């Protein structure tokens, strides 16, 4: 029920007490960065053991940084899932890029992720001139996509750059290598007290996760480029009602896109609604009534005021 979830997803300072300081305790921020679609969000979810960050097969799914917290008796790692490092083509992407860069600069440990089956991501790892003032762990993900000989060859090539603090191979979808990766990260956290209450797993409010689940469903149900024009806002979230009442707006950029989201005779919006409702019910562990509508917010991806309205990072510098 929601009460239980509240203790899991508390806002900063809203949950229980932070664990008391002890000499051995280690805590810090861990930025997870890399090109789009390499598996950053899948890794973060596996590292904290909860499905918090949305994952799709399309690149550029994550749009803003998301904090996911792992706590055990001796450590607290605050994982920062970031948007993929891409060359910005419009304002939203520029803000996404800045979020990722800022997260890396602010982190105590950086996990740089490559998709071993995607040559550009290996090239990017070699060229990447990011922060080296903190330990950078290289995570070679999607090891199931290449054979053992190729994997070894790529690993040897990447090992030539001695600035990686550690190198680890993972298959995030199957939790392979996750425990080892987590242990390596926890070991490299600086000594210090926990930053968040030990029961918290995230810092964003429930509404954020609800909106993200609807957006994930849009990525799954809509073709090609259309999901990139979509943003989701939660208008109402009435937890005291049974079923819980949630009303959400799907924003598109053009009138023609509105028709595509609604579909013939409303077929598509019904499909998105049903799939989203199931995800929301799993999230809050309670029956949900979901009211979905579609609105046009012209060219929101390129408009600073509209980005702000939708809760997205507004870039600080001009493209
Ligand atoms: N085969 C394989 N697929 C994986 C693995 N890890 C993640 N994936 C898939 O890769 C796709 C992208 O995963 P995400 O976690 O969304 O990647 P991301 O880096 O967060 O992507 P952006 O948010 O778009 O930058 C999804 O379809 C995942 O299921 C893996 O180890 N092996
Ligand atoms: Mg992601």
C-alpha cells in the first residue's frame, strides 16, 4: 500500500532518521554515465535492486538525472542515473547533456558504461576526457552481445588506458557482474555518514515515477520518433481514494502527433492507458483509476519556458 511505499520513496528529510555516523561508514554519490542506450538505467536498477529508472530499447530514454539509493550496514551509495552523453541537437538534449556532465563533476565515484556490442561506445570510452579527479570504474556491459574472443580483445584494448580505476564486465539485464560491480563501487566511496535516511530508495516524489511510467509506456507503444516529442505531466494524484485517482496529460509537439497518440477511434490511447495503469498499480500496490488526456504544447523541446514547465533541465548555455 501507499503507506509502505512512502517509507521507500521519501523526499529528502521526510523519511526516518539517517543512520548514525561511524568511523567505518562510507557514503557518496556515484554518477553512472555513458552514451545513450548502453544500459545505464538497467544497471542502476540492478545495483539498488528496484525498478526505479525507466528502461526502453530506444536511445535517449532518460531525460533528467535520477537518484537511486543503496544502503547496507557499512555503506550508502547514491546512484545518479543520467541521460546519455550525446551531441545536443535541440534545447532539451542540451539540458540533458549538461545534467550528465554535472553529475559526473559532483560525484565521488564515476561509473562509465560501454555497450560492448556497440563500437561507437567503445570509441567514446577511449576518447572520453571526463573527470579523473575521482575513481572512474569502467563497466563493460551487454557482454552477451559478443563472443568471448571479441570481449577479451576489446577489454585488452580498453585496459591500455591506465586511468580506469577498475574494469568490470556485466550483463545488467541478467544481473551478471552486478554484485561485483557494487562491491567495487562501495569500496571506493569516501568515509562519511549516510546522506539519506536508510529506508529511502529514491528522492523524487511518487508523481515523478508515475509520470515516467506513462512515458515509458509511450516509448513502448508508439513508433519511431514520436516518443521523443512526448512529455508527461501528472495533474492529480488522489491517494485517499479507492481506486487511487491519477490524472495525467501526455504532451505532444504538434497537432498531427495528437491524432497518432489517440489512434483510430481512441484505440492507441486506450492501449497506452491500460498498460500504464498496470504499471502504476504495481508501483503503488493498489488499484488505480487512470485518466489520460493528450495536449499539444507546440515545440516544447526547443522552448526554455516549456521545458521548465514540464520539469526538465533548462540549459545554462546557448547551443
Ligand atoms: N543484451 C543486453 N541488453 C541490455 C543489457 N543491459 C541493458 N540492455 C538493454 O539495453 C536497452 C537500453 O537500456 P537502458 O538501461 O534504457 O539504457 P540507458 O543507457 O539508460 O539509455 P538512455 O537512458 O537512453 O541513455 C534496453 O533494451 C535494455 O534492456 C545487457 O547486459 N545485455
Ligand atoms: Mg537511461
